[in-house]
């Protein structure tokens, strides 16, 4: 099993990288996480917050997964309230 860990750079970029002291992650999840984080921090966080929900992940990944899921949920609620407000303010 690959040993994948997360690192937050001083510039605020979250990176997934192989680390000797990182916990084991299933190979399929590791490959998908690597692909997502190679595209950028946002892609990796969206993967964690959407696809990673309900998966058994090491503590560092679980913390970022919960953070991302919370942010995604907030965005969805905000979008719903904006559409309701738009419908309420439009003339019938």
C-alpha cells in the first residue's frame, strides 16, 4: 500500500505526496488522490469533500475531508438560498 500524506505549504497550497512516515492508504484511493491534487489543491479538496466522504482515511486526510465537505455543503446551501430569494423577488 502506498504511504501518502498531505503537506500545507507556506503559500497555502495543499499537496499530496509520498511520505515514509505516512499511514497506508488503499492503492485505488491513493491514485485518485494523487491525480486530483496534481490538478491543484482545490481539485484535491473537492475529491476529499465529495468522493472521500464515508471512506476510511487516515486522520490528516479525514480532517481535510471534513473541512472540504463542510465548505461544499455551505456553498450548496448558499446557492439554494440565493435561488429561493431570486424566486421570491421576481414578479409573478
